[in-house]
């Protein structure tokens, strides 16, 4: 039996054999406004409600802004911070060449079981050599695996790009890739989610309707 970790996204676990493989790293990728940060917080909140501490490493948004943004769903992340079950930290990727040390120190301090890095793509912006970027990402995913945490990382899909991330590299290193899309047409809008790959997992391959409601993300009408 492969041990699974629930995603916290209603409908998604049914598409991925019950959840993410424990100890795996999954890329959540998509354009602007597709719900990546909400996905991250929902994943961590699911773990917190099950007694699994979590770490959110932000490389872009201020921790206070993240907590304020999530209040729209009624999520009180600060409550878990005060009880030392959650740690949201900001790291400027241009000031530190390697974020692994600080990340693992935080993971160890609260005995985290779930980790979020949002977005991973900023780590590679100052590295010009693709081989060096791939090596850096590979080393980070190995460190996460050795720590025994289940992690999700985010990246952006640029306009008109065929790659699944800003750098076009990280998708080849991770265990799984989940693509979020958003298409706005006038007053109408359409969101969807697709599982592009998931190692050791039988998964759905279609684009499924994704909704953002007052309780966060949810996949509707899942049928396999």
C-alpha cells in the first residue's frame, strides 16, 4: 500500500488515488489568478486540522498579506502560528543563494509534515545555465524527500509558453504536476484543473471544472 496525504481540495483526491504520495513533491502551476496561493493554504490547513504541522515559505508575498487574503474564506492561519503548528516565512530569493538551510531549520523547529514553497520559480531567475537550475531544483526536492515532508511548490505558466513553469525545468524534477487554468470571457469565467503527471498514481487526465467559493477551491462533478 502506498501511503497518501490528502490534498484538502474537495474532489481532487478522487482523481489521484486518494491523495498525494506521502513524501512527494508536487508542482502546482498556472497563470495569474488561477488560485495557486489558495491551493497552498488549503493544503496546509487540511494538514493542520489533522494535527500535521506545516511550513509556508513565501518568496514573493508578505506573510501578513497571505494571512489577510485567506480570511475571505474564514481561515484563521494566525491561530495555528500562535500554537506553533504553522510557520509562514518570507525569503527574498535574491538575497540568499540557497534557501534550503532556512527551510529545513524551520521544518525541524515545528516538526512539520507539510511544506509549501511559493513560488519556486524565483529561485532560478538569477541562474542562466539550465543545467545549474535543474541541479538546484533536484537538490531541493531531495532535501524535502529526506526530511519526510509532503510538499507542494508553485510556478507560473507564462503567456504563449508551452512549458509548464516559468523556467521550463522544475516540471521534470517533481513527482507530480497539477495545472490550474482560468479563462475569462466578458462577465463569464471558467476555471479548470488538470493532473498532468503523478508518479506511482493512477490519475484522471481530463480538465475538470474548478470553482472558488466561500470555502476555497473545489472540483465539481468528478467522474472517472
